[in-house]
C-alpha cells in the first residue's frame, strides 16, 4: 500500500475537527498536523488522532452529552468532528439499542440481568460501518474532498454510498467485478459510481492505493485508506454508548468481533478516555476478541502466546470479518492480554447456530459477525474463561438480512391444507 | 371472516391497558369492555379503542413524554398498554428518524427545509409493523394469550416472530406455502412455528378466522385479527413522533401509503388526539394517500368521487401494499376529503424510479412502499395538488433490503482492469 506522509508541524489552523489536535504515531509517538495521511513519516507506523480534552469538566460534559441528540453526535466533544456536525446532512448513526438479553442469558448460563447485546443492526444502513464512515465524511469535508471512496466487498460499500448521497458528495466505490448480484444492488442503489475491478479484493486494494498517489485521485477521500485515522475513531462511540446505556458504568466483560482489529482497539481507547475524563469509575474490564475459525489469525496467535500475527487465507461464511492479515492484530493481542481477556474462534457451523439462538431468544437477526460473537461468548463460558456472573456486553455489528445465505436452510416447520383437521393432524394445536 | 362478539358491560376490571377504557364501534358507537374482539355485536362494524385522557394536563404530559425512552413507549400514556410497558421484554420500536430531506426537496421542487422523510426502516425488524405488533403483544399479555400469531406474506411474519421471541411467547405464523425462499428465511429465523398453507393468501386468512373460532385456537392472539383494535393503534405513534420531532408542530401535509388504510386512519386519529390534548396548535393539515396503480382501489374511488371502494385484484411490485379490498378504504376517503388531501397512485416503473431517487438524494434505501409514497409525492407536486411551499412529511414504512428484486436491474457503473490507465479510459477521474 502506498504510504503518504506530510511535513511535520505543530498544527493545521485551517482544519476544524473539534477536539482533534493532531495525528500521532501509534508506534513512535511522532506528531503531525491533521491531514489526509495514515502512516508515520518516521517509522511507517499507523497514525491515530490525538485529542485535547483538557478543558472538559466531567459533570458538565456528562450533562452536555445527555442533552445531545439520539445519535453519535451526542459525543461530538470526544470525536474528530466540528462542533456543528449535527447540523450538517449526514446519516446520524448510532445510539443503537443495548438489549438486556435475559432469554439469551438463560440459554448461555449467564446470570439474569447481566447479559446485554449491543445491536448495531439498528444503524441507517444496518451495520456499525455507518459510525466510522460518518467520521471519515467529516474529515473529507474538512480537507475539501469532493469524492468519497472505498474498497469494499460488502457493508462498507453501502455505508459509503448512502453517506455520500445524504451529504451531497460524489461517491465512487471499488469492488471485485464478480461480487454476488445482491451485494452489488445494495451498493449500487445509492446512485454513486460503483466500479468493478477485474481481480480479487487484494487487486482492488492495490489499485486504490495507486489511485491515492496519482493526480487522478486528487480530491478523493478513501474512508479506509487516507482517511483511516478519522474513520477508525467512529468505533469509540460503541464504547461511549455502552457505558452511558449502562448508567455511566463500565461493563465487566465485552465481546468484540475482529476483522482488522481496529474496532476492538478503538473500543478500548474509548473506555480509557471515559475513565480519564471521570465519566465512569476506574475499574477493571476484560475485552474478548471473536473470530471465525476459517479466519482466525489473531486467536491463533493469542493461544500460541505470540506477539505477531501470522496471515491466513480466509475461508469462512463470516465474510465481513474475513481479513487474513489484520492490521491491528498485534494491538488486539496486547489489549486482550492487558485486560485479562481472551481471543477465541468458532466454526461456521457454530456461527449459524449462534445466529439462530440469538434470533430465537431475543428476536435479533444478526449478520454472520453477530453469530461469531454470540458463538464465541458461549464457548468462552463453557470453557470457564468468561465469568457468567459479571456484566457482559456482546456486540452484534450487522444485520442478518445482508447474509441471508448463512441461514438459508431455515424454513417451514409444517405445511398443511387450509383446514382445522389438517392443522390438528400436524400437532400444532 | 368469522365475527366474534362479547356481552356488553361497562368495564373489564381484570385488564390493565393503561388509558384504554373500552372498545367502541366505529360505525354505531356501541361500547364493549376491552377484550380480544374486533367486530361490533350490534352492527358488525370495526371496533376501536376508546380512551380516557381526562386526567392529563398538556404541559405535564409533554414533559413526561420528553423524559421518556427513545422509543414508542414515551407515548405509553396515549396507548393501550400498561404503565410499566417499558420494563417488559419487547422490541422497543419507534422513535425513528425524521430526515430533513433537502436534496430530495430540490429534486421534487419543494422549498428547502420543508420536506421530511419519516424513515421507519430504522425499526427493529425494519418496518413500521414493529409499532403495531408491539401493541398487539401487550394486549396478548393482558388477555393471557400464550401464542402470538398472524397471517402474512412478508413484513408482518418477521415482526411477529421477533416480538414473540423477545417476549418469550410462542409464535405461530401462517403463510402461503409457496412464498419465495428469502421471505421464508426472514420469518423462520426467529424459531417460531412457520406454517405453510396449501393455498393463496385468501385461503390463509380464511383458515386463521376458522382457527380463532375453534377450541384449537384457544390462547392464540392473532395480531391482525382478534387483536386488531389494539394492533392498529400502533400507527398513532407515527403521528406523535412526527409532531414531536417537528418541535410539537403539526405538519401541513403528510403522504401515507395505503394497504388496508388502517395506518392512514390511525395517523389522523393520533393528530386529532394531539390537538385535543393541547400538545400541538390546532391548525389545518392535509393527509394524502398513496397507492400503486396495480392495486389502487382507494385512489380509483377517490378520483371517481365514490364513497365506497370497489375491490381490485392486485398486480404490483409493491407487495406490502397489495390489499385489493382495503378494510379502512371508506375511512381513508373520508379523511382525505375532510382534510383537503388527495389519494393518488403511481406505476411500478415510477415506484422503482422513486426508490432510486430517494436513495440517490438522501441515502435512504426504501422498500417498494417507500417508492410509492415518494413517487406519489412527486406526482402530486407536478399536478399542483400538493403545495411545495408547505411543510410536508413523506412516510417510508419499510426497508429496501426486503424488496431487493425491485431494483435488481441496478448494477456496476463501470468495469475496469486494476490500472490507472483503465481507470482513466473509463472516464471516472
């Protein structure tokens, strides 16, 4: 992937992204002004947002948040967005339901009242991607980009297309040319450019990096490439919402799916911020990572005690998690170990079973990624790794309507003639 | 359909459904106690809920609502549900986004800031059906029913299955046996009984009515049959939310899809209640009904100046609106005429075009029913019937992911090789 750098300086006065003060290298700490860059000019490490929260008073901040809108912008003071973000046209994602899942708790052997599902299928395009794209959109506006772009094989394409449409920006999304027709339709309906690349997903990514370095890509914001530092921060809002919805309390345990690993690391960042800001009591919490066995580079490394993640070739129905070489894998290992968590994986069969269990017990129809987290939660409880007496939050990051194939075997429980006799004979009374 | 009646009396002290005082016949005004009945014993007219709102003070009520949860239960004081409804496991639908649709406004020639889309795809199972089923669920609990049931060909099946799962009730949903596999999966995943009936939708309905009158159906609540008076009230919440989200103001114009016509009549009921309670200023508003040309019995009657609706055999892609003999048709005609509105229809081609326009301008991917309302809005403006200078709310009642076939023609805008040369040649830069 092409690496872009900028000259270091202390600030960029033309960019208003609220409390975002600079970009800071996660590896070496080198700081550069806010800009559309993602890799450190010194060490090529990933850049992330550094904030100035120094002016905040905990009690005032809490009140301000609680008086805010029913979406992620209630947390605008903690995000790389301008203060007036809620007034601009955007999809206003977030503030999704935290469901007290007592029936699922009974099924998994968790104490009643202790298990919650954070259901991000309630977002505008029905996945957590709306949270991250909304941040990238603000960065794109701040940097004067006119085209919002990404490489994608699924959820992200729709999220970018929809966000650009609402904002009145052009969008151009790159996908492998032979993607399933259903997924193409879900992305194409928003009317942006949808370009099929003759090649696989790696080819698509390589081409996007080339385009960023070329004059042809001028004015293009790739949400998950040159806008990645901003984009990634959107996952912090999951941490904020969970704590606020628990009554400004940290959960004891949280189960997060791993694709690139970015979501898990940003949830940890969000929880740490709430502690430092005094919005929640400082107490231990454990973060658990969840993968599908068919793409389990991080859980494999975790169980082997390794610090590095060996890439795998994905082969799982959990397509939205199928990143064989997860960029944030080492950070995920750090966090799981530091917090006393674990990284586990489940088979595709267990994923399907978990989707059905969640739907049957709580009426939540999850994407395969939700089957992964629920399945892993069950496995961690059975293995004695996750404590069923503590407050536990399981993430569902997407919607079952997008991965219908996973449960295609589900069907009629009976077929009868339209008569009471036939009804009784079927044993349904 | 079998008609059930109960002995009339003044009250039913064992049933706590909050402010719901009795059932009242819409035709003759005859009152009966709250119970699982839907037709008047005197004249066979439809029963609806009569409330006792006499104790409410406008200012106190408004504050109580605003302090309530971010779902329909903020309006519990105005619904046939017990006061503690929010504490029980249910899907907590509602409080969906009212989107200021400035790009769509520009496209349709509406004054900026005046056009809004009420986007009910944000509900838990992604259609407005969650609102009505949630009311039926509370009635089922109040009457001691243990099975939640319905006849359905789509959205309702999923809404009932999910609601029953969350509540811990059994569900049994009846559908035509030859429904498309995708729709079967969406309904079956919640794990309830899903029974295919050898016959068409009329056969399914006839069978359900038989079952209600038979001992085999004892303890069964059919949300859209014997619980219909409760169920229908859920649509009032659309009116409440729209007004509250407009800052406790009535919209000037509102465009509502017509299937049975129940939603439109209950929205009018909700607006009237807000006026009478003093929560909004009393001023004129116009209600417009929207149908697909392939199932347009109400718009046909409206334009012909008839008071009765002649049944049609539906033939449209807007399946969720395809009720050829709409029970509330005459009431819809009354309301459209009384308020100075209109009932219009659009072709399937215009429906598809409107789905694309809404997605392209606002990033909202609507079900075919949403294409009907947006398409009709455009037509009403073009014909000078709807005033583009007034505040207008258009309903989107469902999610495009459930009717992907309607836009199946949408696809890639270009296919290129993974090279800048190929990119430039495609004219995408």
